[in-house]
């Protein structure tokens, strides 16, 4: 006679508790090196979050078994579903801990692609003995669960003594209390910006956060994000840099001016569109004609430029408030640091990342009101700053980062100065979503070009300020874009949508002491700037890998595979196409694409041929993590 529904459900509850315990024991390896410098409260959260996450992961496969309880064959069917589902869940946790230990990410689309693509696993050189141990573990897990269910849990539940009836509900109640406490701890950490707890949440696969800043703020009177001082998590997950660069004390100390024009695509660098930059290029600058950003959005473009590492590190850097080596090194060398930006440095969160150690030297509140006016005000502020330094006789070299925003959507410029006509005075995104015709698209392009033309005039003013101050020969000047801009060349508008050349290929020009004018045709990328600047100041190139993933712009390799990152994805240009790779979650498998962002004709064969590239990229994304 089949067991009663109550008996089966009680047995399932007991099995869930056992699965949660076993999964938590397996998952304890997630903490490897992550809690060494954690506070007591953080350690408590870590344990509770582990139990909570494992409870969720092991509960999901038991739900089909619970749904089978009303069926007549509930005992056998529920048992089969419980044994099979739980085995898969525990196997998932075990495999995920191994992947986390190596690469510091969880099972995602890239991993699934390697497993499901014929020949994909050959890339990782998994030995036969490892496969045998995995198979043995799986079989032992399944047999052990079957024995637990059919020989121990279910028969033990049939007599159902009073103490036994209360044990499982009591344990389940305690588990729910742990889950609730952990979620409340996370919500509080989110309110007060406790970075250690927020960082640790990334350790757990499929972690589900609970946040309610508005409610907690109302109950506690605490202002969200309110802090009395900067709180930096002490390297819980991040190991950047591995070592600080050692810079020769007798090295040169030129001024440094880095100018970024938002959304500046490479083919905008012409005499007609950017006359000021073109004249500078002809007279003094070195053009890097095959240069790309580190991503297709402002966040990652500037991140890769300033940090000299790939954009995959953005979440960890942001969580731990880790400043870029370029900034800390220049600060230590006595540079006066300044950021002048048309757009706010609060979002993207550069005040919490790139400029976290120098927020008092960030100026981004220009009154405008239009973007083109703010760009001009940035230029005027730079001139005032140079005058202030001159009057004070300040002997320190300076580092200035300038961001001009007029060419970013919606494109902005003084309409009385419009060399490109007809132009679209505003962007109608409703019409853009329905693909404008060629005449409309031409007007939109002209609006963009007018905005670029205006930004070029502002850049020319910055060069003139240096010339009048007598600083041109003593200043390293860099001009580039944070990303490109597409006008439906590959089916998209703007940026953040693909990693084709129109969205990633940007101008890059450099002049100053140690920079020979001319053209560099070898491939370069944004992560090359930071090592180039510091090596010009005397940093040892042999130690570059301790703090950067770039090359020296003055001696780049003849060929290379360039990496781009986005919110939860990455791409790498390889010979003959692009590999599009998910970084977090199950967003899909690795895609093989041609240079025009269409499905690659060779498909999986193309992925297999470049399996070693995916492996190297995964190792690069792990290099600065614990």
C-alpha cells in the first residue's frame, strides 16, 4: 500500500535537510581565501548565505517529487524524482565549486558550450582518471540517495512517533529562520553600503539578493548609502594589483592630459569633421590606426583605459572600491590629479572606481545647461586651472582626465555652427526603432558629425591652452573615444549592442616627450594606455603583468587577439571572426560570428578551432582574482 501523502512529504523534507547539509559542506570550498580578513559579522553572513543558497538549489529539484505526491504511485515516483533531481543538484554544486576555484566564475553559458560542443572539452585537457572519479562520485551519490529514500527515510516515517513528527518541521523552521536572517543582513548591508557582505554575495551560484532600501530607511532613519568614511573591502575576491609597479625615481615626469570624446568612432577622424585634431595629428601626434576600446559602452571603455585590465573585473573592482594603479602611482609620484567631465562621474560609478581615491579632485557639476555648453565650460575650466597653477608657481606635474560628452546621444552642438546639413535636431527613438529611411538616417548621422565637430573645437582649445602656457613640449597628450557609434551598419543603432568595428574602433592619438609622430598600424587597445604611461615614467616592463593586461603602445605585438567586455558578456576578435562569450548566468552559449556580426558559416567548427583562445580568455579573467 502506498505511503500516505503526509509521510511522503515528511520524508521529502528530511531529504531536503540532508541535501542542504551535504551541499553546504561541498560549497564551503567557495570561501577559499575569501574570509581571511573578514569581520565576524561578515563570516556569520557567509555561513548563513551558504546554507540559504544551498537550500534553494537543492529545493528546486525536489519540487517535482512533491508535486507527484497526490498521484497513486506517489511513493515510487516521488522517490525516483527525488533521487534523480537531488543527484543533479548536488553534482551541479560540486562541479561549480571546481570551476569557481579555477576561474572565479560559476557555471555559465561558456561552460555549457564547452561541455555540449563536440571536442570542446579537449581544450581543458581533463584526464581519464578525473572522468572516472566524476563518474564514480555521480553513481555513489545516486545510489546513496536511493538507499536513503527507500530504506531509511520513507520507512522511518511510517511509524511517525511524536518526536519524529516534530523533528523535521522544527529543522525546517530553523532553516527558514537562517534564510530570513541572511536576507535581512544583505538588505541592511545594501542600505549602509557594507562592501564586504555585498562582495561575498558573488561567491554563491544563483544568489538571490533581497533589497529594500526605502523600507529600511523609513524604519531606521538611515539614509541609503550614508557612510562616515570610505570603506574598502580588503581584497576579499580581488587581487589587483598583484604587485605595485616600481618606478625609477630618476625617470621623467611629464604632464599628462587624457581627453576622451564620448562615442567617437574612428572614421570621424577626417580633416572635414575634426580639423583641429587633424592638424595636431599632422604636426605632432602619433596615430594608432588600428586601435579599439575595451568595450562598447562608456563604463568599460573608460575602465579599461584607466585600469589597464579587462572589463570583466568591473564588478569586483566596484564592489571592493579598488583604485587603478595608474592613479595611485601618479599620486605617489607627486602628480596633481584632476578630472574634468561634462557628464556625471556618479553614473557610471567612476567616483567609486577610477577616482575613488581622489573624489575631491573630480569636477563634473558644470551648469550648462546644454551638453555642448558644458563641454566648452570644461575647456574653460582647464584653462583657468592652468592659470591658477602658473600664478601659484606650482612645480608639480599634473595628470588631467577630460571627458567631453556632446557626441553622445542625443547629439548636441550649437545649431548656428552646423557644417553638416541637413541634420536631425533631435532623436525620435520611436522612429529609430522602426528603422529610419536613408534620408532620415543621413540627417541623424549629420547630427552626430556636428556634435563631433564641436567636441573637436573644444579639444583644439585644450591644445591652445597648453601652447599658451608653454607646456606643449612637456605634456603627454592622448585623445581617444570611450567606444564607437553605429548607424545600422550591422542592424543596430548607437552602441552596447555588438562588438563590430563601428562600435569598438576608436581614434587614438598621442603626442609629447618620447612619442615619435607618425602612424602605428599594429593592433592596439585601451588596456595598453596605463602601462605605456607608467613605463614612460620609468616603470619596469618586465613586471607589467602584475598590474596590467596591456602592452606598450610604443612597441605593440604584430598580431594579437583583442578582448571586449560588456555587462555580462565578453567578445574576442580572432582570425576570421568573433567569439561572443557570456560571463555570468545562463545567457546562452558561446556564439561564433563573422566580422559583420552575423552567424559564422563554420559554426561550432569555428568555436572548436579557437578553443584555446576561450581558455586563455578565461585565464585572463581569473588573473587578478583570488
